[in-house]
C-alpha cells in the first residue's frame, strides 16, 4: 500500500443546474498510472480542474498530497504538473524559452534550470529544435514539450489530459514511452485518454467516469474479469445441445472458472487458452461441437460495458 | 508576478507591434518638431512667457499640434497593448498551463497590465524627451522650471490616459473570447468618444438651449455649458482639457461658458495661470481619468479572478 496521493470525498461540481461531476470518490496511491476514462463531457477535465484548485467544487472535498486544493492552491500547484488538453505555448518563443518561463514561474534556482531544461529536452527528443520557435512545431512535438514542461518542477503527481489526441501512431508511442519513464521516476500519473489500447498497456488501474459518476474503478484484470465472467479469456463453444451434464463436465476441466449456458452456446471463462481441453471434454461427453470462439478481455470491452450501463 | 511582468515586458519590446507603435510615435514627434520650427517665430513675441511650451502646442497651417497627435495616438497605443491581454492566452491554450503553475491568479493580469503600462510610459516619456531635446537644440530657449514641471505633469496625465485605454481594452479581452472582437470593441468605443461625442453633445445642447440667429450672451453660455458638461462624459475631452490647461497657461478656464463670456468682455485675462492654479483647474479631469482607468481595470480584475476555468 503506497501513500494516498489523491483522495476525493463525494466531490461534486454543478454548472448552472448541470451536474458535471456527481459524488465522486476517488483514491489514487503513489506510483500508480491511473487511467481516467470516460466519454467526452463525462467530467474528467472538471475533476482534474477541481483537484488543481482551478475550479471550486460545489460540494464534497478533495485532498491532493494532503493539501486541500481549494484552500491551498499554491501548495498543490507546486507539486502537481498539469498538461491540459490541446496544450499551448508561446508561439514566438523557443522551446527553451518556454520552459525557462515555466521554471521562473515556479521560482526554481537559476543555476540548475539551464541544465535541467537541456536534459528534459533531450529526454523528450527535442534537443535539436530546442532553439526553434514553437510556432514551427507539430502537434506531437508540442505535446512532448508539454511533458517536458510539467517535469520542470519535478512534480509528485502529473495530470495528463488527453495527451495523445490528434497525434500520429508513432507520436503516440513516443508519448506513451515518456509517460512510462515518468512513472518510473516515482511520479504518480493520472492519464485521460481515449486510446484504450495504450491505456491498457501502461495503466495499473483505471477509473471509468460516465455522466459524472465513477462507474468502474479497479485494475484492468479485475474489471476485465467482470466482463468475461472472472477469467482472462472467454470461450464461446457452440454445441448441438447444451445439457446440464455437459456443463458439469466442462466445469471439471482444469482451469475453467465458470460455465454459463446461453441457448446452444456455452460461455466459458478461464485464465488460459483451454480450447483444446474444452473441445476434448465436449467430445468425450458425446456432444457435437459446432464451433468455438475465443475472446480475450480488452479495455475496450470493459469501457463499452460500463459506459453503456451508465 | 515579477516573472510574468518580466516575460511580458520582454515580449512587448521584442514584438513587431511595439516597433510599429514606436515608429508611429516617433513620426508624430518629428512632425511636431517640424511644425514647431516652421511656425514658432510667428507665434512668439518678445512678451511671450512660455516659449518652450509654445513649441509643444504650436500647430501649423496644415499640420496639427503635438498634443493633438498624442491624443490621437495614445488610445491606439493603449488599445494595441491591451486588447489581447487575456483572450489570446486563453485561445492559445496557455492560460490553463499558466494557471496551473504555483502563482496567484492575479499575478497574471497584474503582471501583464504593468508590463503594458511600463512599455507605454517608456514610449510617452521618450517621445516627450525627443521633442524637448530637439526643440531645445533648435530654438535654443531652455525651459523654465515651471515649464519642466508642466511637461512632467503632462507626461503623467498622458500615461494615465493611456492606462485608461489599455484597461478598457483589457476589460474587453476578459469578456470577449476573440482578440479581434475585443480590439474592434475598443476601437469602436474610441471612435465614438473621439468623433461622435462632441457632435452628440452639440446636438443635445442645441435642442436644450437653441441658439437664435443672433444669440445673446446668456443663450450662448447656456448652450456651451450643456455642451461642455456632456462632452466631459468622453475621456477624450477630459484629456484634451487637461493637456490644454497644462500646456497653455494663458488659458484661464476650461469652462466653455466662461471662455465665451471672456470674448464678449473686451478685457480678456491674458495673465497666465500659475502652475498650482493650472493643477487645480485640471484636478477634476485627472481624477476622472484615474477613476475611469481604475474602474475598467477593477472590473476586468474581478471578472478574471472569479471566472471559472472550464473545460470546453
């Protein structure tokens, strides 16, 4: 159990009668990469803005590293990096000048700053364009500069709001790599994205927000298990007739977690690919196997399931 | 706040906008000197007291005087420095990044406004110094201490006037999301005050106190009184009156009605007002300008501070 970095208690935000975030209870521990998912307009950004102290909650409380963002916004902002969606920089300044300005706003000691900027620009692969105006940068370069920008202050916690939107696949990979490397340096990352495939790869835990409610919260394994009936895979076996005896005999197969008949099909949940063993069990019990499909749970499935339910 | 101020100042000084504005002002200064050299001999008589000030106020046959140039350019400079204070930051995606840094929110607007003010003050002081310096060299009459004081106050009043336009433009930049809208709104207001306000004041005065074919002094005083009062709604008029009183001490009063009266009475006072009396005379105008600037800045400050940062 790590230290709790973010904790919200019935956090609610209402804009002129419209509830953007409704009674949110979130708990994020140190060192996590938390995937914060949900359809557009579900209240993800509003939640982040409240955690940063940029927006006041209508009710409920939030704690970021033990500080209340509404009462002590500066303390929170000193240790939290925020990469907004569609981040912008001063276009007529160079990458280096932009980072220098951020360092100045954070009151960092001048002697260390230059070296740190050089290092960070190298990390995000912008060393060669460090002294070019940001107006010449592509979307992906700006996002990478944004990732450098939030690391200047060496945050404990980073909010990344859709850092991969509108970027080509290679650019996305680079950004994902940077996020992972940031997490390795003990930065807790809260990461909003619609790139579910990428989220699944790197996030230790996800929370799905829909219409202001947290509809799912947990590790991908746990949530995925729920969509497939407990295991990592779901095998759908179509048989001539799904008799109760057949169900029992499949249940006896080593590794099968659950079997659920549905019409002429059996939905089998398991942690390994047991198609061979299951086929054998079906044939051994004198039933006819018509077809078999295997599905691994994916975040996409989880996401669709929960956002539809909401 | 210091970091914001420094960055904005550096931005201004390096910007094309600044270069263009400075050229404009520089041109005005050169023109003013040119006008002064051309016609100063005809206006200065051996009894003229404030020769040095005359250099600032003399207008040629076709070219207007230095205060006129300044009153024309200062609003433009103020608007140009203020119209995109906040909305460009927002549109470019810089605002939320900026506000997530550990600075107070008002540092952003204060720093930006002060940087604009510093740039404008530099411009104004520079241009007055250029005119004064060149003038000194050309006409060879050094300014008296009173003239120097008057010029300093003139510079201060001009800065306040510019600050008003900058605050107004900043106000629009907080309210309108697009920089083009806020600029147009500021310019529209300036055109209204600069060109139309006096016409409207005149029209209302003519309705309220019509002038016959041969108006009596009483009628004229009433008419001009109404016109003067209404005209003072416009900050342009306020500034115009303040500078006139400062730079032409011979003018005894700003009251249009009184001035009319003095043309009727043959013994018009030609004794120039002492400095402190001139100050007293322009005090209401200056206070109004300061108040207008403070109101504009105050409203934009409050709006910016209380505004919710929203995800759009």
